[in-house]
């Protein structure tokens, strides 16, 4: 009842429903009256209007859910694009002195980790979890060769490697590069799944918008 009192469209639907029942009861009581057919027509009109209203509301809700999910997928893809740009910047400093290299690698890892941080944050979004039917991390975990928990472990291992010493010789840089590539390969899987889902959502929105009523 709290929701009904809060939203005007629910109030309207509620009172139409009450009016429909009242009209139906009166039509049964006045079975021999010439007004019965009029009351029955009124009842039929009220029921039809209520059904159309409810279907339209459900349709609007489905479209809103699709928009929320699509926005999430777009944000994931935007973070992926940002991480690719950061990797390009990192490569410019790959052969630089240790202090410059250190700054570049920390900036890159921070950009990469934003993807998992964002997904993890959205795990706490009850509305998105409802729409997806699962946590966002579980949504991406469904893809082969991607693991949300494994990605976070890779960051721990990477930071451990970076912080193990302040000297970044070529061997150590190669080790860091290998760890970075493992993370980036997993991110390409995330980006592909988000892109595919966005395309599916676009088709679903068209189907919903063009459906009756």
C-alpha cells in the first residue's frame, strides 16, 4: 500500500480496479435492469483500460532496465578504451630510466585495475544485480579464460613484483610485461562480452518499442 500511496499511476490503477469490481457487483444485483448492459460495457472498458495501463507500465520498466544495463556495459567498454590508451602511453616509457618507468607502470596498473574495481562496485548495486540476474562479476565469469578473482590476484602479484625492488632491469620489465599482457587479454574478453551484450540490448529495445501496445 505504501507504493500505491506514493505513486499517482498506481493510485489511479488501484481506484480503477476498485471501480471495476463495484460496477461488476452492481451489474449482478441489477440483472433484470435495462442498465445491466451499460454497466457491463463500463466494466469491460475499465478492465481493458487497466490492462493496457499495466502492460504499458511493464513495457516502460523493461525499457528502463535495458537502458540501465546498457549504460553499465558502455561504462565497462569506456574503461577498457581508457586502459588501452594508458598502455600506449606506458609503451612510450618502456625503455626510460627507472624513476620514469616506475611512474608509467603505476599509472598503467591503476588504469587497468579500474575495470575490476568498477565491476566489483557494481556487485553491490541491487538494481543491476536484479536486471542481470546475477552479480556483474559472475556475468563476466561466464566467459572462458576470464576470472574476476584471478584478475584481482594478478594485481596483487603485479604490485608485489613492482615493489620488490626499485631497480627495473630488463628481465624484471619483461616479467612485468608478461603479467600486464595476461591482464589485458582478460580485459579484451570483458570488452567483447560487454559489446556483444550492448548489441543484444539494442535489438531488445527495438523489439520492446515496436511491440503492442
